[in-house]
């Protein structure tokens, strides 16, 4: 688990960030940045590099290897610190609060701004090596594959998709993006998997979720990771989140992925609410989403 670096931010000095950005720059060319190159990359004297490296090492913002040559790379904490600094310089956020969620491949915190927002740090390529295929898709056009690049690509992609979908689809409003992090509106409510729905509401909520998938399809995207963990339910309605792996509707597998999304949602409702949910023709619903005519699963009955 990656530590929350928010508490470190006030201790860090501008030149510590020069060092961190220098290491970041060097990582575009090699996984471990040769110490000898750091004064150039960081625009600091060699003595200052020594001093800053020591400060950043003590705070686990960079790590060292000594085999072959002495090299440094950012830790995720170091990368987080760089993103946080950018967000606060742009006034996107004023302070980091409590964790809102820890996913397989991300950390999400509440952040203070003109109102409470959510900050999501992507961790792809670092914590989950099982997701090789996902990783390939992001990095197919690039030779030097590092976690830094993979996580940044995932955040870029998620921010881009939220920007395309908001406000036509009920997704968190995107606020800012930097490196491997995005700032977005904090949604209300709880994850569908933990929501207490009374039986009469269940079919209505199922329809709401499927209608959002339909609107997303119309806007050109299939979520491709739909489950009760990526939908929030509140008294105001639902929000569909967690979009980095979404695919465009002209993708070869779009139809298959959409059908899987629909099936995941329908199966969840039928499992959790066995009685009130009617039999649903998943293929039929998928067809109607593709054709732009989906209204309700009750239309099957
Ligand atoms: N905008 C938001 N507002 C409030 N809470 C959020 C927001 N975005 C994410 N969260 C919380 O963080 C958790 C993890 O977020 P998300 O689902 O986006 O990532 P993930 O599941 O780790 O992604 P992946 O599927 O790549 O592993 C969510 O379940 C939710 O509790
Ligand atoms: Mg999720």
C-alpha cells in the first residue's frame, strides 16, 4: 500500500521538488536514473543533489539501486508528491483528507477545494501485474514501459473519458488531471454492492444503471468493467465511475464487452433481489442499447 504523502508536503522545499522532477525526467529514458545525470536533469549543483537526495530518500520519495551504476527512481510516493504540488499550485485542491477507497489499482482520497472533491491516484503497472493485457493496450505504442508511464496513461484515459461523458452520462464531473492523478467531483451515496434497496426500488435502479450504459454507448463508450462496485446509489440517483478501461464503441470487442457489462449488472440484481427482478434477456437488452432504444428491462416481459 502506498503511503499518503499529504502530511509531507509542508516539509518539502522547492528544491526537493526540483530533484523529484529531475528524477522523473530521467525516468523517461531509463528505469534507474544515473546519479551523474541528476545535476543536469534537476538543475541543481552536485552538492545540492546530494543534500536533496538524502532528504528525499529519508522520506521514501525516491529509491536507489547500486548494481552496475548508482541509479535512482521515484517511488509512487514521490510521484504522488509531484502531482499534489501541481494541483495545489493550480488551486485545484487545498488539502487532502480521509481515504474514500482503496482499489486494486488506485488510491482515492477526499480533497478540500471550493467543495469536497475526490482525488484518484492510479497505480496501474505497479501493484497488479495480473492485468498484463490492460497494460498492453495502454502501452502498445511505446517501448520504454514503466509503471510511471502506465499509471499516467490510465489517468489520462480516465480523465479524457469523463470529459467526453460528462454531463450526458451520470459520471463524476472531472475537475483536473496531472500525471497519474485525477481530481473529480465526489459522488453522493454508497456503492451499489452495499446499498440497501427495498424490493420495489430494485428494478427501477437496475433500469437506471442500464440507461446510463445506454447513454455512454450513445456517447461512444462501453465501460468494460461494470459491476456493483463501480456504481454509486443515492437518493438523487446513480453515478457510474471507474472508467480507465472503457473502450470505444467501434472497438472489435465492444459488443461483447457491453454484453458482459449488462450481464454483470443483471446478475448482481438477480442474486441480491431474487424475487422482484424478472427474467432478463441480456442479449436483447444489449441489442436495444446498441440500437439506441433501451428504456426498461420490463419491456422484455
Ligand atoms: N468520485 C468519487 N467520489 C467518491 N468516492 C470515490 C470516487 N471515485 C472513487 N471513489 C471510491 O474509491 C473506490 C475505488 O475507486 P475506483 O472504482 O474508481 O477504482 P478501482 O476499483 O481501484 O479501479 P480498478 O477497477 O482499476 O481497480 C470506489 O469504490 C469508491 O469507494
Ligand atoms: Mg472500481
